[in-house]
C-alpha cells in the first residue's frame, strides 16, 4: 500500500481515512473497546453508592484513582514501548485492564473498586499513549486524518459504552466491570491477530523525555489547557449522574447522546471549522461554549431537563476541541509523537485527577457548586490558551512530513 503525498493537516484527501492498513484498523477497533470502558461505568455510579453505602465523593474516587495512575504511568509508556515495541506494549496494557476490571466486578467495597481501578489505570496508560502514536504514525492521509480516526474511535466507544453499561447495570452494578473485561479480551485478540510483529526497537526513550518535552512552550500550553478543562469534563462525567438521579438505562441513553455528538463533531465538524477559522480560534471558542454550558447547568442544577440538554450538548463542544487539541499536541513541539502524547497525558490526567473527587465533595454541600467550579476552570483553560497562543501560531501552517511504507511499519511496531 502506498502512503499518500504530504498534505496540509487540514486539507488531506477526504477518502484517505478509509484506506488504512489492517494494523491501523486493529488498533482503532481496540481503541473503541478501550473507550467503551469509560462510559460503561457511568450509569452505575449512583447504584454503587447506594448498594455499597458510599457518598458521591467516595464513588468519584473510582475516577480519581484511575486518572492519577494513568497520568503518572504515562511517564513510562515511552520507556516501555521503545524497548518492547508497540504490539507488546498494547497487549500488556489490555491484559492488565482485563484482570483489574474483572477484579473490580468481584469487589465487595468501594475501597476495593477504587484500588482495582488504579490498576486499570496502569493498563489504560500503556494502551492509550501507544495506540495514539501507532495510529498517527502508520495511518495514511496525514496527521489530521489519523487524529480524526482516533477521535472517531473515542466517540464511538464513549457513545456505545453508556448504553451497554445501562443494560448490564440494570442487571447488576458488577455487570459493566465484567463487560469491560470481556470486551478488552476481544480487543486483545484483534491486536494479537492483526497487528504485525516487528524487530525489537533500537531507539530507547528516556524516562526524562516527557519532562524535557514540556520545556517547549507550545506543548506546555496545550497540556495546561487540557488540565483545566478536564475539571469541567470530569465534573460532567463523574458528578452529573448524581443530581440527575435517574435509572441506569436513562443515564446510559443521556451519555450515549453526549458521545454521539462528540463523535460527529470530532469527525465532521472540527475539520470544517479548522479549515475556515483556524485551530486556535476554534479551540478557544469550543472551550468558552463548554464553560458557558456548565454555567447554565449550574444555574439550573435542580432542573433535570436542563442538565440533560446541557450534558448532551457538551459533546458538541468537546468533540471539536478534542480533535483540534490532540492534533496540536502532535505538532506543538519538535519531539517524538509518543513522547509528546505521554507528556500531554501526564499533565492532564495526573493534574486533573482531583476533579472527580472535588466535584463529588462539593456536590455534598451544594448541588450547583461542582458545575460552577467546572465552568470556572474551563474558562481558565481559555485564558491559558490565549496567553500561549504565540507558541502555537505555527500549528495551522504545519505540513506533516510524508511517511514511506518502511517508516510507517517501523512506527507501527514502536521503533
């Protein structure tokens, strides 16, 4: 298969997304399953609290422990993948998730689930950073098309996860955890069968590489921007089911709607807006609209229809921003893509780990306060982005270098 000639990131061949190596589709499919694991748990947050006698802040620790370990573990993803290759790293990550998701389903206390979610976070880190770098490196059609493919996988996974979580959660709160374990086993098989083995990598990444990468102001800017809007994102994800106070099926459908809009905005809306208005203006606008959305949810926190519409509508703003900011990460600093991904994810996950617990704790005193804090932090993200815009002025002028077949295969196996 030939790799397309270099295109501007915003002007790649629109059909290129569909002409991908089998290895890219295997990783994309595994990414769909991995991201299903995020939304799969959402409909059962309230049932877990009720049946295990835990407060909202205690239940929210399921997200905090997961994010904290994911963020810290991002620092070693490059070290692992550069020594063992992408395939072994992806397989290891999926295997860890399979084990700890099943253990979470067998738990009898919230503390146990929180601990096993931490182990889950380790596997998630190994998978996510490696999957993104693999897809970006090996996909045809340029960086933008690869990012769209990855964000589409994210959107599809997040959209379908709550539905399956609602169905399984209607049987038992343990069902979604076992569901994740089974789905990850399917993803593991697809990686083993479809992703080719390759030679052992010869270039080893240093554990200090992500920290050194953050010296580049552009990468630091987008990382801090993501950290701040993650407070709004995880307030929406981890706290909203509590004031909604609805059944697992209803929560599943609501977050399915959110995920559908996120996927559509990522794949179809973001590239068009980027071409017409530029990356930075659209990132700033989408974050500002998300902050306003959270503020409206805060002002009408006791009105469930407003919370439902606000939750679903947030997918539109987050979909546009996620695609543009992920692409910006890949071209914001002159470092390896896997290193940039690890540095970015470390800051946004480890730094934002406090958000779910903070939202749950604040929600125990005021139903609206978590949404106000999320809105304020997201507005802060806009300020950070604007303050660092000079370091990101080049992102819409970047012409991705073409990849040969040999180079694409080398990147695919983590070389």
